[in-house]
C-alpha cells in the first residue's frame, strides 16, 4: 500500500472519529479520535526527526575482481540524545545487478537498523558480489525512515560515502601460449627470459647494484678489483605481445556480462597476466571513443596499468578493427605476437584480412581469438547465421595464424589450456 | 510481496485487546457477581482459539478451519440457549459477535484477520462505554485496552515493515531492538494522543446548539441499552458514565450541557465506588489508593492553585490599568526583533560586506585597534574570512577551520600559505594551552595586511 493511500485512509478514519465524537456525548470517541490524530502526527513528523543527527559511513575495498564477493562495513552513529528506531540505509551501488543489464543507478537498501541508542553506534556487514568489471561511483549513502506507521517517508542524502570501486576483469590461468621469440632488444637491458623463448649471451661486466641476481656475480673479477662485479647478458630473442582490442560498437554482441567485449577483455587481461608472469613485454592497443595506448612494458606495475584500463573500457568506438590493425602493423616489432580478438561484422572481414596480411609482411605472428557471433545473439531470437565467418577463418589459416574459436558460455580456462 | 506471519507479540496484543474489551462488558455485570465466571469463560475461549490461530503459519490449515466451524456452532448454541436467556438482546447479540470472533481467531494468520479482531474489540468497548451502567471505574479496563490496542497495531506494523526491509536488504543487520522500537512508538502515540485528548474541547452538537441559543435536546440517544432493559440489569441507579461521559447534563440547570470528560470523581466518590458489592479486591484497593493520592494532591496543590489564580487576576488588573504601556512595550519589542533581523540580513548585502571589510582593515590593519589575547586572534581570523567571503569563498557556519582553509586553497592557491598561517595562529590562540602572545597577534596582523593587499 502506498504511503499516500495509507495517509488518506488514516485521515478519513480520523475525520470519521471526530464526527462520531461530536455527535455523541461520550469521552471514548474523543479518545479514539485523539489517538488517530496522534498516529497521523507521529507518523508524519517522527520519521523527519529520526534521521536528524545521524551519521553513516560505509567502508569497503576500492578494488575487486569480477566474481569476487566484497564486504562493505556499514556503521550508523547516533549523535543525538534520544534513541533512533528503524533507520533504513540506502546506497547507490550501480555494480549490483550489472551482470544482466546495464548498470542501474537506483538506490539499493543496504539494511535497516532497528535501534540505535543515544550516542551509540550500530554496524553491520553487507556482502556484495562484483558481477561485472567496471569503474563504479558508489554512494552517497542515504538515510530513510518511515517509522513507526509507514505514513510518511523521510529521506536524507549526505555527501559522505561517495567512493569508487574498480572491478577488474576476471582472469583465468594460462599455462602455455604458443608464442615466438622476437629478435634482440639489447637496448631494453637484461631481464630474465621466458623458457624456450630465446637465449642470452654474455655481453660484459659492470659493478654490482642492489637487486642484482647474486648468481651473476663474477667472482674472479670481483676478487681482483676488490669490488663486486656482475655479468651482463644480452637477450637474443624474447617473445613480446601486442593485444589489439576491437572497441567498435557493432563488434560487441550480446547483453550484460555475456557479450563479446566482456569475453575479449577477460582474454586480454589473462594473456597480459601470463605475459607479465613470464616477464615478457606486452602492450595494449584499442580505438574506442578515446584511444587506448599502453606502451610496451612488463612487471606488476605494468600489469596493474593494463588491468586499470581494461576495467573501464567500453565498446563505444567507431573505428574499424582493420584501421587499428594497420596502425599496429606499421609500428610492430618483427617477431611480435599480436593477439587478435575478432568479433566484427562479416562485411568488414576483407579489410581486416588485408591489414593482417600487412602485419604478417612486417614479420608479426598472429594469435587470433575468433568469436562465434551467432552464439552471442539473444537466446530465442532467430538470427541469420553469419555467412562471412568462413572466409575469415580460411584467411586466418592462410596467414598462418593460431586460431581459437570462442562461443558464448565456453569455459575459457579449458579453451586456452587444452 | 509475500504475506509476513504475525509475530507472537501481535497475537498477545490481540488477545489482550479482546480480553480487556470483554472485561469492560463483563464489568457491567459486576453487581451480580458474575464477573469472575465470565472472565474465566472468555479467557478459555479466546485463549484457546488464539492459540490455534498462532500455531498455523501464514496460511490457515484444514485443522484451523475445522476448529473455526466447531467454535461457530458452539457459539450459535450458546447464543440461543445461554446468552439470550441471561442477557437478552442486544447484549446477547454482542456476545454472539464475540463467539464469531472466537471462531475467526482459529484462522487468524494475517493482517486482515488481525485488523478485524481489533475492530470487533473496539465495537465491544464502544458498546460497554455506551451502557448506562458504565462509569469511571471501567477505566481500570478501558485504559489498558487502549494501550493494548495501540501496542498491537504498532507491533504489527513495525514487525511487518522489519520483515519487508529484511527481505529487500542487501546486508543482514541485526534485528535487535525491535521490541524497544515497538514500545517507544506505542508510548509516543499514547502520549501525543493523551495530550490531544486533553487539549481538544470535547464539544457536542447539543452543547453547540445551546451555546448559540438553539433549543437542544437533553440526553440525546446513543445508549444501546437503557435502564429498565431485561436481563442482568435490575433497576440500579446510575452513578456516572465511562470516562466521566454522557448524561451529565441532567440537572445542570442554566449552565447548559456539560462537556464530556469535564469532571473527575472526588475522593469521597472514589471511596464509595470501592465499597460497591462484588468489586474485585485489587480494584477496590487500587481505587482506595487513588482516592488517597487524589486527596493528598488536592491538599498539596490547593495553595499553589490559589497563588496562580491570584497572580493571574493581578496580571489582568495590571493590564487593565496599564494597557497603553503594555501595548507600546510590545511594539518596541517587535521593532527590536525586526531591526535585529534586518541587521543580520544587511550583512549579506555585498556593498555592506565591502564596507565592513574596509572597516576591518582600517581598524585592524591600519590602526591596529585589536583586542588582546584570544579575542584579537578571533578578530583577525574573522576579518580574513570576511576578506575571502568577498572573493566568493564564504565560510558557512558548519565549516571548520581546516575545511575552510582547504576551500581557500582550492580557489586561491597563491594565498594558501598566508591563510594557513593565520588559521594555525587562530587555532593556537583558540585551542592552545596558552593565550597568544603579542608577537602572534602582530604576525596575524602582518599576514592580514598582506592578504588585503594581494586580494
């Protein structure tokens, strides 16, 4: 029953009680009428008073992984000198329910506190599932009360509790990827090489610096010079990766979490994670509404940068994938492996294949993840199967690309480790 | 939305409401000595049927419906063979209503049934208070009934709302304190209701008609059962009515009809009521104690009341003699309030603020006419705030010094250093262990002058 209707009904009852009381020379009808009036007054005024002098705080993590359950701790403090009852805490949590639909910005009820003593505090925990990656602005946390009779609802929004939550894409483990080594990159300095991805050759000696591997200390020279000296190596070949994401609007098919972009981002994040764990160089390129360019790098910080970027990107671009691939082809390193995430409409396959041919001509290796577009369309709606996917697959095979086909609902861990 | 089950406290409240409503009716027969027997009978009937209703969860079960029918037939049997013989109509009809409610109790599992039960209890109470045998002694059952009624309604509402919120909540906060919330809400409604009841002029149509010179009927209808009815009624003399209610207009002469609730029994009347035959012992004892308390309060308050009346009369006399002075005094006070309000508003006018700022600079910056110690620091800090207020950084009352400093820093990064030092010196003066030295105040003046020039 809506609040207005409740109020009207009680108001009518009150008027009826007063008219009955004035018609009868009795006290009880007056008392009943007074109680109705008291209920109206209490129901209308009390909620407004209840949410005054209350402070609320919500503490929780600022970063989380997709699929992880984060726990927010909510605390209500009563700074008044009278107790507060049935205080509802509402919050704007756009990531709740984001997996099925677009992030909705409706207020969510965190919970209600039945009783907060004067000058006291009450706290409770709210476990929430991080359904979909993204950068979310949480809050502000608001207070509401319709105590005691639900005749009126008072709401108060404070500026406190405005925070952000970055949900990173869910990463799956990759044990092995068929990558090829790139030629020497001596100017990048010595680093540990991925197993089987190349070799290193002695290039010289230098003084020991903090953090150097003690195994590389050259003891005879150190003894002679009375100073620790370490050997330097030149990597002859190492794998390096370029992740090319297609952020064109029409290349993203599906809804909520089950769309090609989400799959592509999961794959990109996992491959970047693999590269960083293997100490390989990786970079990310994409053309959305704003271009995404993460320069080649490695290490945890680089991986964090990639994850930060992948957490927020959306399929909001107009640039055809072929154009991005052409750019990559022009500045790619010979032997670099380009991770292709292909979900674009079939009509653009020809241009894409041309760009890939250019890439191959520049000496890049291709690792193609081809999305089965049909499987990502809404279940139940009839869709004409893509006629153009066959030439793309054939073209990729011709170019010597390593291909992985991804369908909606596929287990990516199995797919990439089989 | 699913229907929430009624809590135990709600059933308890409904049981109490029905039993107290029945007690009001049974109390009408107090002189015949049947009050305890009636109460035991109704306790068993209402208690048992309520237990059946409570043991079902949300939805009436087959056994509940079977009990409902059984109680209904039992009630009809009692109506025809017992109630009609003892009380006749309309009391017998009323008790039939109670039996119908008892049968309905067997399937009372939701809010609708609860409200109907409370409505029936209200009907019972209205009947009892309308009866010509009802008098102020019924308040011993009527007052707890009102409390039980409000408690039940509030408890149901709060428990249902609590259940709804728990269902919709993302978290799982503790339910602790709901009982306190119910009691607080009940108490507040009763207190406000009691206050309104006392404040409301309880007029009636006959009273209003008499007041405006109309011919008004005396003792208008409304009683469901009048003197001389058959059954357990006899020809007893009416003492008073519920809550000092109706029929008090009889014999009131030229004063017109009295308002309901306008009289309270004297200690002697109370003691007489306590000695009535078949009055329950606890009630008689309570009435005696009430009479003692009432008497002692009257004795204690008598001089105070006399003094207050004297003062009031003296005030009226003084006003009569000095009405012009009083009127002029009130007008002067009103003018003063308007002037103060105008002064406060005037400070917001930009050119007035500019003038005040210039005055500050002349007084503090140029002539150094500042106070000593903490007051001086406060003067310089306020002067700085006025300076920045003209530069679109006003300080609101809720903003503390640190927040204000950060606001200044955002708008005037180049002046942040000066503002920070003045703020620090002000904080030291205001909250520090020692009063500010002359050097500190001098430094504040220097910083203030610098700020003035740069702004």
